């Protein structure tokens, strides 16, 4: 058998290569990181809307009325085109509603998207979802290695434990070689814009039935609900359940940092709950914690509709036709968006009057 190390010279070379790889995030920071937008273009379109996020943050110019930030639950749950249309009618001018999203839940990811946007553009209001029980564990986002870079969030990570900071650095080590390659050969040169739009918005799941079953066209007009009835009125609101499984310290840290960002940029902040398939029949909106207290913004509105209310007077078996898994298909997306839009418009109008 061949020895693992052939000679002292080979051992030194091996140690040198490993050392360079382990310190590459720091070395890239010292010599100068590639432009921040290259982070997004390096994210595969199959795993989220990275290239579309890049356009919304770095390429398109001017203020935005509403920015929707979150995971794939929001991509499939909220039709930003419909909200934009309705807001345009309310404002008497063309409105701008944009979405920033990557697949899989994680408040570190949502903080990053929000921070990058607010550093480059102005937002009239931000709408965000918070983690559901589908978020298991208390570690960096599964794609953190694609967008976490050494030295870019030093103040934001200062309050994390040593273990969490080491986990983040591990993600930075994993992602540094790919980010370096993307700087030398940007993905944007080979990405098809039409494919980015399609996969970024997950249109391929629009007409898909529940877990691969046949797609059944369903009515998409929600029951009559007043905007006030779908807003939380404090931690003891009978229509919400804020006593779920609490987030761990890692994600609670990023929740507070998100609240700090909203304060820093003085941007109105709204939370929204997108019902999952497992909530069928629930008479309360399940949340893991009372988010206004966690993020440090006590007056934050929370928009939520119990599944039993959204699908009122509908046979239980029929509810599954509004989902393709835990996410909404087009039936559910249109139904839910039509139900929540009046509340969004009302909050936007109130915030506009204050400012």
C-alpha cells in the first residue's frame, strides 16, 4: 500500500494546502472580497431565487413600496403581483412590490436578505414570515456557505456563542472556494434569465396536486373576513397560539438582529403566517413564540388566518387540493393572497400617514 505521506516535503505541502483552505475566508477578506452581488449569482436557481434577489437588491434602482422576505413558504403562499396590482389602485400610481427569498427556513438567511436590501435601496414596508415547526435544530441555514463571508457581519454575529461562530466559519470555509471561482467566472454569464424567473418563483409547482396527486381546480375566493379580524391583538389573542416550540438561541439572536435592522432603517415591519397543510382544521394560528417580544418591536402587526377560518364551510378532504406538499399550489396561493391583501393595504396606508 502507498503511504499517506510520501516524504517530509509532501507533508509540508499537504499542511500548506489544508492551511490555505481553512484560512481562505480570512485571506479573501484581507485581499478584498469579490463584490457582494457575486454571492447571489453563485446561488443555484434550483435552490432559491438567488439570481433574482441579486437583481432586486443590486441592479434595479429606486425605492420599493413593499418587500416580502422569507422562505419558500412565502414564495408559494403570497402572490406579490396581486398585491402590487391592488396597491397600485390604492396609491393611484404604479406600485413596486418585490420579494427576496431562498429555499428552506432560517432567520440568519432572512437577516442577510433584509440587510443587503436596506443597504442599497429604500423600502416603504417589509413583510416577513417567521419559522414554523418545520425548522428543526438551531444551526446556520443549510445554504449559509453560499452567502456567509468572513468580515461582512462582524457586529451582527458578536452576540453569538463560540460554537455558533465556529459553525458559521465552517460554512465560510466550505463556500469560499466556490465564491472565488464565481468571482473569476460569474454564473450570470451562463444563467438563462427566463429560467431564473421560472425556478425563482417556483412556478413549476403551481398546478401540482397534493404530494404528486392530480391537480384539482378549486374556488379561489376566500370567505368574507375583515382586515381587523386577521390581525393579532396581543400575546393573548384567542385566534393565535404563541406557545409553540421556542426557537433556540441561534435563531433568536437573528430575530433580534432583524428587529434592530428595522429600527436602524426606520422601516415599518409586518409579520405574516402562511398556513401549512398540517394546520388543517386548526382554529388558531400556530406560532412558536410571540414574535414582537422576540424581535424587540412591540407594535409589530401579525397577519394570520386560522386554517379552519380560511377553509370555512369546505369539506376537510377538499382542503388538500390547495397544497402540493406543505406549500400552497396556485389554488391556495390565490385564495390566501386575496384574503390577506386588504390587511396589508390597510397597514401600508396607516404607516404612510405616520411618515
